[in-house]
């Protein structure tokens, strides 16, 4: 499911677990606008955590992680995959230049057209 309205107000933290609420408007992955909604959900959450000073991955990277056809489905495996994404980012260049490049990439990604079908 894609939440389609995810923000910090729809995530509860209780007993060391995240609980996603307000899912009545969520859509299946085959919805015509599901990838647009996913992109906006990622933006909302990334913006919130960046404002709190949390080191986040580029939105395009998170989108690729979420939509990947292959990958771990258990918590330890996903954590390892995310750690590898952070390591790859660290190898990309100096911190100041990498942050500037990431911000440009985020802006481009937010405006990029995402086809949903092969016909598009």
C-alpha cells in the first residue's frame, strides 16, 4: 500500500514500534497515481526528519529502495541494505558537495514525470 498522505502526524511510536495511522485514503501499488503519492510521502517524511537534524538519504534513493523488485523483507536485512546505501553515499564525495548535489537531485526528482505503465 501507498499511504498517499503520509506525514509526521500519521506515524505513532509506541513500545519501540512505528504505527502508521490514517490509512483510509491509501492506494494499491497499481493505482494510476501510486508512484506520485509515494514520492510525496517520501518528501513529507524526509522534510520532517531533515528539519529535526536527522541524516536522511536522497528521496530518489529512498524511492528506489521502496520500489526495488529485489531486497530483504526482514528487519535485519533491510537495515543492512539501508546501511549500504549510506556507505555508497559517503563514497560519492565531500560532505558539502554531496549535500548540495543531493538537494539538487531531490528537487529534480520531485518534478520528474513518473510513467506508470509501459504505454506511458
